[in-house]
């Protein structure tokens, strides 16, 4: 029972710390570099749709980051040959996973936006969003969400490749 409670509390803490921090940073970056730069009002529905898709993308990609971190902690804790500090090594792996997630989030959102820009060469997307063109906001948002869904499984496969799983015994 104690082990399950420890894992549940660890998972909850990881979710809160990483989730809240990255969602806050995402909104701050969108607010500073897109909304203020393009002088978009908070009441702009198109901007709200666009921003919501990015925030959802971040949350969706973050949703499963706990599994590789918890697998790493469990494997290190159960390894009889492990002599390091589980908290320090857990933080190292956690930071590695977060860096990979952040790079992936950035890549997905930038590539999605450039894909939409390439498809609509005569359109200034941010100008259209500033003018509250809901159609442009919806299409750009769906591209962001579609790219996010397509990337998620590959991203977690990459994260799992860093988990220090023990070697499987061979049947030679």
C-alpha cells in the first residue's frame, strides 16, 4: 500500500509541477510574442481559438510524460546494483524528458503554423486572426491539433528509449 501511495503522490506532483509550469509559460509566450506584438485584443474570438489549440497541444503532449519518469524511478529503485541517488537521477531523467517535450511542442506548433502559411501564401494569418477571421483560426488550430495527434505516439516512444530498462535475458 505504501508503494502505491508513493507512486500516486509522485505522479500527482509531477503532473502539477510540469503541467502548470509549462501551461503558464505557453500562455505567457503566446501573450507576449503574438498577442502584444500583433496588438490583438483579449476579446478576439479567433485569437482565443488559436491560443486554445496551442494550449491544448501542450497539455495533450504533456499528458503522458509521467509514465517514462515513473518507469525510470521504479526501475532505479528496484535495481539492486543501483548505487546513485534516486532523487537526483530522477530529476536528471525528468529534465531530459521535459526538454524533449518542450522541443517537440515548439516543433509541432512552428511546423503547423508554417504548413498553414505555405498552404495560404497570399494570406497574412496573424492579420486575419487580428481581424477576427474565425475560419483562419479554426483551420490553423485544426492543423496544430492534427500534427500534435500524429506526433504523440512517436514522441513517447522516443522518451521510453531513454528509460534505463534492464537488459532482457537471452535464450542462447
